[in-house]
């Protein structure tokens, strides 16, 4: 257990915790769009920069990846920090002009008005290159169906060769983790398509009510990993709850 100072106050830091994690645990707001506890820190958006002081040396670091070491002094809202964050937010908004989620987050940071910069690219509308979708697909799902492609202003997240991915399982994790809503799931009667990657797989629907559940390849993958899922894998959450409720009622009547 380490002790660090954030904005003049002392806080306990668990082993292996980052500055951002300690701040969040203590209700201190540090903006971060590319951070998610389910995946490894990536430091792409650069909004979480803070000023740290160690052994008399002061510098800017990304709090999502910087370890909370004993004796560390952290300042979250110095003029230098706020200027860097504002500049980064303007660049992000130049990539995602008019994105409602991004504008709302900018306002939360105290940044209002239009971006200072013109629209950066048409390579992928609305994507801020945070990398969360790439990480969750690789680290948690194990599919690696998408990755970064190209460089400079043409850099984008895409499936291999920009063709529909053969390894996509239709889990929807990339859409769920996207902080600005760029990735969409498009459903029809039989398939689920992950846009903008154009990857399409067979859709599994609830065997009871017909409600869409997830991609068939992902459902089969989960059943193979956890046999217990096979009993309820063909049911949506609502129908699962009904089944559980019936079982509980049956047990209660048997005990009565």
C-alpha cells in the first residue's frame, strides 16, 4: 500500500494501482475516454494528463498508465494540464464533428464552443482512435477481428484488408465499449452486422420470445467455454429471469 498526494490531499493507493484509478476511487474527476477497467491502459486520448512531482522533478504524464508510487505528488488541474486537455479535446472533436457524446463530455470538462480545427479526416466518420474496440476484441473476446490501419490523417480502425472480417463473432463488445458511439450494430431477421466494419454473422434469437440476443458464433463460443450456458444460452435476459423465477417458485412450494 502506497500513499500519494492528489491536489494537496493524501490518499492510499493499492498495489499496482494507477493514478487515475486512485483518483476515481476517491471521487476525483480526471477526464479519460480511452480508459476502461476491462482492458489494459492504452493512453490514446491523452485527456487524462496530470502533472506529477517526484524527487523535485515535475512533468506531465497520462494518469491512466502512470503507477501510483509512494510519495508521488499529483496535480490534476494546473494551467499547464488544462491547456493540454483542451488542445487534445479540440483535436478529438475535429475527428468527430458534431458527435453528441463528445460534445457533452467536452462540456463536462468545461470546454464549450466549436473545435478550433477543421475536420481532420473522412477516413472513418466519428472515430476518435481511442483503441478500446481493438483492445476488447483482442484481449477479452480473442477474435482480433479489427485493428488499426494506415497512418496519419488516414489512420482508422478496420477489419483486415477493409473487408468483412472472417473472425468476427458478432458479440457486439466493440459497440458496447465505444465511448462516442461510432460503432453500431445493425440487425435484421437473420443477421447482425457490425458497422462500419461490414462484418455480418448469423443472429441468435430467443427461443421463447424471438428477441435478438447476440451473434450465433459468439453464443456457440460461450457455450463451449461454459457448458452451464447451454441451458439458457438460447434465451434472452427477460426469459432467463422468468425461468429462474419459475424454478425458485417450484422449490418454495416443495418446501412448504
